[in-house]
C-alpha cells in the first residue's frame, strides 16, 4: 500500500514538473541551416520558388510515398500553394507569402493541429556560388506540449534541413546554370535589313543567304556596319513560317535596293540576356528569360525578339564559344507602376 502511495505521489510530482516546465519555456523556436552551392542565385532560387520542384530535393516530399499533393495559385512566387494529405505525416499546406527574386522567400506552413510556422530562405551571392540559408520559425506555441516540440525542434528537424540542403545543392549544381540577364534601356538604331520568312528547320539556310546578300550590298555601296549581325523574330511556331528580319546596324540612312530596306531598329525597355554556346542550343537562354520575367513580374511586349550575334562562326570555329545577346522588349506598365 505504501509503495502504491509512493508511486502515486511520484507520478503527481512528475506531472507537476511536466506542466511547470512549459511555463518557463519560450513560446517560439527556430532552427536554421546553410550550405554553399556552386551555381548562381537564380538557379537555386527557382528550385525553391516553384513548390512543384520541392519533390526534387525536399525530404519532407520525396521521402513520403503516401503524400497526395494539390497545387494551386500561380506556378511560382507569391500566392503559389501546395496542400497535401499523407499517412506518414500531418496533413498541411504551404503558401508563398513573399518572393524577392534571387534574394529571399518566405513561406507560411499550416500544419493544422500542429499550428502555423514560417519557412524563410535567403540566397547570398559569393565568389564561386551562392550561400543558401533555410530557417524554420515557430511562434505562439501552445501550452504545454507544443512548447516541448519547440524545445526539441532543432534536434528533430535540423538533420532533415541539412539533408534537404545537400539534395538541393546536388540538384542545382547539375542543372544548367541560368544565363546573365539585366534590365536595360535600348536606343533606336538605324540598320539595313531583309524581311523574310521560313520554317524553323530552314531558318539557318535562309538567314545565311540573306546575310550574304546584305554583305554584298554593303561592299558595293561602301557602307560599313557599326555593329554585329542581328535577327529579329516576329513569331515562333514549329508548324508555321517564322517572320524574321535580319540585318546590320549602320551609321546613317542608305538608298534601298530591292528586298534590302532601311530600318530603324526600335529602342525601349528590354531584358538583355547573354548566351554563350551554339545556336542550336540557344533555346535554354530563351527559357531563362521567360523565367526571369515570371520571377520579376515583367510583361513581354508584342515587339519582336532580337538576337545580336556578337561572336559567331566567322569569328570562332568552336560553337561552344559563340556569344549571342538576346533582347526581349517589355511593356511599360511594369515600370510605371514601380515609379508610383
């Protein structure tokens, strides 16, 4: 009887301790891990800013075979959401609250009975790569048991963070590195051009023919180009003719001859991408510029896409060293809204 009484008293003391300790525990907690990734910031940023990509590297997703996912909202950035149901973890959802391209992402985690939390990501460019930091923040932890979870948060979740960052590093370093892109103001420039069209498979042959015709004209007319050859594409469709204008910039207006016409290449706000590699593989550069516009919320104008061939087959035999500048004209509404 005394033994049972002793056990009862001991149990009450233990319960009192278990209920008292959370009173002095903080109602918030966080855990953070960092890793250095040998690529540029936008390449890693896009792995995080598109919630569908988390299945490539997050252990909370790719190690959960019973997870059923539903994605909603925009494909990337603010408002993008992922909700899930799983036999192996609590049901929940995550929604991107803030997305500053290539610098910071904040995500709201709703763990239902587990409460709310914030996932924060920072991307800091450094020599040779980018330092990525993943921070999980819990606040308003309920008394008493959620505060125990907060107390042991780092020991429980930091290993998972580190595992996810290692996988993120692996995925990002083998992915094609995003090209350099910048917002610029283009000046209008006079040029001599040929307007033509061709199916995608014939573009190379037709373009070379037109450039040769332009070079012959400039030689006869004693006109010197002021820059490198360029092409402007008004549409792109594998099943329809592509309307294109190829030409050379010149110092002043010249007398036109047949198909060869004087053309004022337009100025305006544009994104400039620098691509190094063969023309056949340049599609990756256009995908990068499309992604850059989505990241920043820019809107492409209806003006043609312009490619400037800085280094090409006439200058360099190795196609991996060819340099192309690609320009996407932008609608002005984005710029006006930023200035207001």
